[in-house]
């Protein structure tokens, strides 16, 4: 009976609707808490240090959420990307080209717009990376809530786009926000990842090997000076996704089913709780539409993402470089491009890495406001497209039901 309840809870937490809802609730709690009379308690908890100092792991609670819990989230993202590349929609070159090209457009265009708007502003040399990422959990959650009548190809396109998008964002984090690299620790991380890949090749399944190996990889990446979430992506991409004869599930599928509920139900909401607590005083709100740095972030997300994703996708299809899913129209893809402007989790992470103090708080507020606007606009567009698709389906069903006339 207990096992059945746990299985049901895991299935419940595995849905995008619940993951997105938990993320939104955590962000709302953080905003209310950080702007209440108990704001000092929020700050004290976020900045409380815990962990063994001998191992250089006496981090704040907020840093543990950022470096540790998000590594689990990116491990799941790596599993999803590997599966799509090997056995999913991205395994076919022409089908793979569209979300990959769209993701590149959705990273480059926001960065260029942010740089153009904020050029010469202090902090823009690192803040340009804030609007480049799409939040997988939030975007898919909005799609699940408001796009249930949109063709199934919409989820595949958005998932593939968001996973590639976040992989590019992680590469930016690893290169732009790494001041110096400890070579020996980097080699240790590569060695651990190599052992992981070899164990996958040898079909070893025991967690007694993989759990310590994953922790060692994470620790080595952390000590190398690279953001530790990169360890999660690397191990996810090294996990086997093809099913062997006599095997019910491939390791990637099995791990995703086990870990994704923890990622959606615990890791991402806790990160959102400690990353979204932005004091929204009059100074912050008043400067959002006058400060060039925050304008660069907001326009980069809302305008850059839509132009980059939809514009590049439309061009690639028209030129024959890629093919779009037959069930999706360009208006459907435009609505999905708006959801691409939801830059919640990774954008908040980059804001914490790129800026400090008041500038960081304003950047986070800009990300939260823009992500909210994108989710509302995207929801309205998806609901409208859903009604059109439903009316079309009902009309086709009625036509098939009518008897042939002489």
C-alpha cells in the first residue's frame, strides 16, 4: 500500500503541470517572505553557512541550492537531451535541425539585444547572459496547463528547444563565469566521468558505484572552479539511452523516472525559494523601466527570445534547412516562442553569478516580471490556438460522420 502511494506521488510530481506549479508557488512564497516583516529571517536562512570547511564546502544554504540541487535538475535535463538525440525526435537530422537552430537563435538574439540596449552600462559585460535561457519546468508547465488542445508535437518542440537552450546556457556559465580553472581537479572530474561512461558501457547497474562516482564528479567540478551544475549535464549525456535485449528500460529512462520527481518536487522549488526572494521596494520597481541594465534584460528576454526562436525557425523552414512538425502551424510556433521567454531558473542563476548587491536584486526582479508577462501572453495565445485546433477537429469529425451524398 505504501509503495503504491509513493508510486502515485512520483507519477504526480512527474507531470509538467505540477512541476511548474510548485516552481511558481515557491517563487511566490519567496517574494512574499522577502518583502514581509520577516524578511530578515529569510535572509538569515539563505545566507546561513553549512558544510565541512576542510573540504571547502562550507557554503550558504542558497549556494547549496544553486550548486547542489540544480545539478540534479541539469542531470535530468542531460538525460532528456541524450534521449532525444539518440532515440527521440532529434535523432532524425531534419527534425533535429529545427529545435537546435531555434535554440541557437533563442540564445544569440537575446544576448545581442541585451548588449545593444545596455552597452556601456556597468555590469552588462556579464549581465548579457541573463536573458539567454528558457526555463524547462516553467515553460512546459504553462504548456500543460493552457495548451492541452495543441498538437502533441508542440511539447516535443518546446522540450527539445529548452533542453538545447539550457545546455548552451550551461556552456556560457562554464566559460564566462569561470575566473580560473584548477587543472588537476578538472582532470579528476574528467577521470570520474570517464569511469562513469565505462561503467555504462559495461552494463554495470549498482548504485553503490554510481552514487559515489556522481558525488566525486560534482565535487571535482566544484573544486576545479567551474559551476558544479556542469557535472549534472555531463553525467546525463554519458548515460545509456538504448534498451538492451531483455531489458525493460534503458538506464536513462529508469533514472529519469526515479530522479525527475525529486528534481520537480524538491530541487527546483527549493532553488526558486532562495533565488526569488527579491525585495520589491519602490526603488527597485521604479527603476525597472528606467535602468538600462534591467531594460536590457527584459527586452532581451521578451523581444529577443521571440524574435530569435520564431524568426530563426521560420527562416530555416522557408529555406528548407529544417522541417517543422506537420501538425504545428507557424502561429502555434509563435505561441511556443513566447513561452521560450520564460527565463526563470537558469536566468536567476546567471543573475546571481553575474551581478552583486542592488544590481543583482534589480536583475532578478526584471527576470521575474518578464517571465510572468511571457507566461500570461503565451497562455492567452495557446488558449486561442487550442480553440482553433478543437474547432477544426470537430469540423473534420463532423465531415467524416456525414453520409456520402449522391
